C-alpha cells in the first residue's frame, strides 16, 4: 500500500458494522482490557473505547495505528501496539481478558501457513483464562462479492482510485490459491497486491489452537448489507 494506506483502509472497512453487536456483547462481560488484532485504523477498537472499555489496538502497520490515534474522540484512549500478530511479545496482552480478531484475520493467517504459530504467539502474550474470538468464513467461492471490507473510492480531484476486488483464484507454483486483489490507480500508474485467503472449518481452528486454547460454542454474524454470514469461534486460554 502507498502513503494513502490509512485513507484506503478507513474507506474499505468503516462502512461494515454487521459484526459490531457481537464484539460489543462479548466485551460487556470483560473485567480487563479488550484487544483487537489486525485493528487497522480502529473500526472496532474505537467503537469499544467509546463505550467505556479499556482497549488495545494491535497492527503491524504503524501508519494505520497513527491514523487510529488521530481519530480518537475526546475522552477516549486506545493503547496501540505495533506488532505482527505471529510475533507478539510475551505478556504484551496480559492485562486483557478478551482478544478479538475481526474480518477474516484467521483466514489470511491460515492461507500463509501461520495459523498455528499465531495461536502459540497469542498464548504467550495473554494470561490463562483469556477469551479469544475470531470471525471466519468456511466457503470462498470464486467471484464472490459478498465478503466484508470490499469497495472502491476515488477522492474528488485526486486522480486516484482504490478498489478491493471480489475473490479470485490464481495458480502459483502449481498450486491454486484463493485471493482478494487490492488495486490503487493514479495517473500513469497502477499498483496491485493481493491477500490470500483459506477456507476454514471449526475443526481447523481447534486443531491450530491446541494445546494453547480450548473451544467454546460458536457464535455467528448474520448476513447483512450484502455481506455473507460469518462464524465466530470463541476460545479460552489454558
């Protein structure tokens, strides 16, 4: 992503609110802080902070975290932690009793072969009994236009545009990968990048989480606004 990363991220994600009731309901029972992994510019973290929760936003992109801090409403405070979620420092989330991973973070980690390493990293960062909840999808059909965080935007007079495309499939080294494209265009140039996604089942998540986390009953995020239903896997650290 270019220097406009924070603007594009906000445009893509800010309009999706279908999962917010799940995260706010889970946070209601928290006695410690709540951490959002892959927070970006703070779509969920800022909402929880506005409701009075002590909140930590974790993202590996320092530009997105800077935008989050700039967007905080008066009287709210979100602590930011710049880190890859697979490389969390020991006890860095020890004060949190709820950690959430919205918007298919675990699907992207699985596609990169990092899901099991992520659970090990998270367990080292949090304390025993910490709840972890992650949104995921089980089916990713080619051409799907019903995933969250999808859209296009062109700032007036900027000559730039940004589009996150539908799901596609590409062949790489003999393997077929499910991907979602990001494209940024400006006069005379075009930049393209993609993120890989992998379909996940509940058992896939439980296998990756063991022995660090044990599962609790699933929750779900109903389909809304043209976005498909997502499942929410809930675990607790052992």
